[in-house]
C-alpha cells in the first residue's frame, strides 16, 4: 500500500495538498526525500489547526470555519512539529533529522519512519493486512496519530473500507439496448463494470406477494445462499421492497451473510408495494463496497426500469417454494453497469 500522511488535521490531505507518501514496507525509501531539492520543493509547507479563539463564531456549512491554515515555519518548538520534522542546514547544504533552532523545517517524519522511535510503518502494515484478510479484498484506511512524546503516541483507525474493483469498463450506450433482450433493466443502478460468469437468478415471486411473509422469505433466501456459497457460485437476487430492512414491512430483513453470494441485488417495486430505495443505508454502502451491483426497478412505471418476470417464470426451476424461485441457465447472463449513467442491465443468455 501507499500512505499519504501530513502533520495537522486530515483536511489538509482531503483537500489535495502535498503530504508525505511512502510504502509501509519500505518506510526509509521516500522519493520526496531522495534529494535536497525535492525535499525542499515537494514536502508539506502548511498545516491545518483548530482555531481555539473561534468558539464565539456561529457554526456554518463551511467545514473550515473554525480552522486555521498555518505555515510550517510558524509552528514553534513546543508544537508537534518537533516530533515529525527535519531541519535544513543552509551552511552545509544538508537536511539533518530532528528539530534544531534556525533553518527551514522539513516535515519528514524521520524519527518514526527512519529511526523507528514509534512503530508507525509496522502498525500500518499490520492494519492493512488484517483489513484485507477480514474483508476479502484490499482496503484503504484513514488514520490519525496523537504524538505525546518522542516514544509515546496514540494510533486511531478512523475509517476502513474495501477498495472496489472497477472490472471491465462499460463503453457501450446501455440506453440503446432493446428491452426485450434484457431480464432486468434499471435507470437507477449502483456499481460499475461487466460480469460474464453468473448464470443463476433467485427471485421473489410477486404474483401472491405479501409483506407479512418477508421474515419467512429471508429464511428461505439464507438457505439458498448457503448452497451457492458451498458451490462457490454467484447469482442475481430480485425482490420487492428494501433488502436488509430492519422493518420487515418495508422489505425482506436479510443480513449480509444471508445474501453474500449475490452479484447483483435488485429492489423491484410493485404497484401495491412502493417503498423508497435503500441507497444511503450502511447495509447498501457495504454491498457496493464489496463490488455487488444494486438496481432499483419499478416495473409498473414505463420510465423506471424493466423486470421480465414472465420470462423467468417460463424457465424450469432448479428450486421453488411458495415464495421464491431459482432459475439456472446453460449460458451466463451478461451483467453490465455504467456507474456514470447509473444504468444497469442483466441480459438474456
């Protein structure tokens, strides 16, 4: 992985200013510090700090209303700068690790990265490896370090999230696809890329659908998902209402483990069962982070997607109950999602 780190508040990094970049596996090999010129030109020159005199100011939507942007050279010897800087000696034309009076200060984090006074690089490497192991894919983290002394600091993980693979880029115009060639067509899709290795569709039968049966449907979906997990296969999952809803009257109350093998999850509204989509909930933020496509479809409206349930009903079922149906095709169902246009399709094989 690559770390982008700066002294001060994290807004400095989020706003795109120059931090220090390094690999946790090679913390002593930093391109920005490889020569005197680059160290003076390509390192941090300012930092954000909390304005302690702004308490009387009214809160605003500007996230920097109570912050100050301060030049590195203005930070005194008693500031955290003394733990993270090196000092440029113009007489000897050299940068010396540590804080010394006089001379320009260079934010190098040398004490931590070069002299290992604090095991920051080792800590970051472990967090990234554990995160990847637990989430099943590479992760990105946001972290903070509160340095108390030369040998003591607090490390905080602020956020950790999987890195989503974009897979293959969708170049064609999905709006021009003939709806008769699709099983599913959504104008409100999350995700991006192309999948050509899914041959199964599991869907909730809508003919006699009742929200009162949603808890029972969730249990049946869980059983089907276990079989897909054992076979190491994926499927398209379609159902009315909100998947993962804590209120069973608003949707099918599954947990992530119950649908973990789904490659695309579809919320398909019904004429008599119109529920606001789940976008923005933590449940669906997790799904999209794991590379699972998400479609919203309201087939009762001509302009809001299409679900050819009749086509699926005409296919032989691998598994069927009173509530759900599992159809498997001999050929894969091409799945295409354009993240920019928010259009997603599942094509007939």
